[in-house]
C-alpha cells in the first residue's frame, strides 16, 4: 500500500471498543475513523454524535464492501468472529479482532484454515507485548537468561465492577475467565520466551480464580495467579522474572525494577493516563491515585460497566498493537500476533480447564496447528 494514512472501520462498538480501541485510533495521526457499526439505531446515533465517523451502519457487511475502508477492527463478542473473518477474506480487508480469538473451540480450526489458505492481514488483540514496559523487559530477559528461569505473573481484578453482561457470562453461565482474560498472559509468556509450553498444571475455581503453572523449553517455569476476587484499587498486574542471578519486576505497566545481572540496579517509570491527563510518577504514587479512582467509581458507572474515561490507564500496548497493525498493512508485512498465536493462547486455556477438572498435569503438543 502506498499511503501512510488509513481509514478505519469498527464492527461492534461496545464499552471496551469505545473505551479503549476507539480512543487509541483517535490518538493516532495516521488513522481516521471511516465507519462504525452497531445493531441498534440509538447506539448508532450516539456513536455518530460522539466520535464523528464518516458514517454509521447497522450492517457490518456494508463496512467490508466499502472501498474506502483500509482496516477493520472487530470488537464483537468472541462467539461471533468466524462470520466476520469470512467476510473480511471475501472482500480482502485487513482485520484486527479483539482477544480472545473466539470462544467456541470448534471455530479454531476453520479460522486457522481460512487465514492460512486465503490470507488477508489479520491480527488478534493481545496487546501486552506491545506495551513500552514489556518492550523494555524482553531484551533484558533474552540477554541475561540463565540456566533456569522462574517467572511469576499476577493478574487479579475485581468482579464487583464488571459490566452486567460479563457477570452474566462468567458467574451465571460459567464462561471461563481463562478464555476471557488469562489468554492475555498465555500469549505474553509465549512471546516473552519465543516458545510454546510443553506441560500445564492448574488448580482453583475453574471459571474464576486460578493458579496455573506452565513448563516451557530451556528450563523456563511460569506460574500465573489469575482471578477477580481482589480490589482494583490495588494494581492489577505484576510480574517477576528471576534468572541469571538477576530479577526483573514489572508493576502494572507503570514501573520496572531491574536488579542483578552483575551490576544493574535501577527503576524505570512509564507514562499513564488519568482523567485524560498523561502522567509519569513512581509506582507508589500511581498506586495511591489508583485507589483514589476506585473509591470514586459511582454506582451508575458500575451498573453500566463503563468507567474507562476516568480510569487510571497504564500503557498496556493498545496504541502500540494498532500502530503495529497499521505498519503491517502499509509495509505489506505479516502481523506478529497472528491467527496461530491467537489459537495457541485459547488452546492453552482449555488445557488449563482440563487440568483443573482432572487434578492432573497435562502434556501439551500444538504442532498440528501448523499443518492445517
């Protein structure tokens, strides 16, 4: 493609899309919102008034048929992704789908075959690898990796402020957060280690609140503590990488501490946004601001599940992933987080479920994906 500026269309514009994906598109000077899609007229009018796209439509097919659309972002529920992907292939449109790849495992093989046999630019929205903190952490890990590596990752949120539709899905219908959320970290660990796990053991609540241990090649062992039984007034995510006589600690994508590897000892802070203002402080100050925000969440915000505009937002890579996809389209390159990586994260989550249900460790082998 011989142009830098791309016209973007959104299919599915719920709370996450409008709270996270849309603002990051609007912040990119090389992206313009061409069209937005939702099913109801009232929602379409709200989108038109707030975001000023060129047009809105209840029919997603209209977006894919638009010759002016260069890139489509899909934020529908994960149980309606395969038809979107088929339509993208039919019209040759680059497509970004928010994680997870899908929810029904029966969709995985058709999706992989579709994107491998009739390729268009395609990316799954696992954003963590594109965050400034993880971009800084991975080269350090690769440079100093020792004979044995122990990684601990915490991702614990608060179900009390989930949108009602998410509560219904997870708490009532027992859809698993291993798919909805922990797939993020499975993908991140695959990216960090440049490998795929060979063994998994998991225990805990099943669809919520679990501990998962992964064995990777080269003596890399990962423990993930994932749940929603805490307060989001405390930073949700933290990791430790212990290897090669050194430690790398990342706190909530706000602050990274590096100690060891000979003479290294330093902290690095990263920008975050609070009430639309960009800030950069040490982690403790940010933690206090996070607590203040949590105390200010209203019952009305909790009822509708929308508090994104006031929430403390560390840079978890949402801007970076969309810019990566734009560059892949412009430069005719393959996106890094492709359909195989999306499938891997989901299948690892399913094997975690199997381990919880059986109480046993499970050996993993996903080589067949490359043969589809």
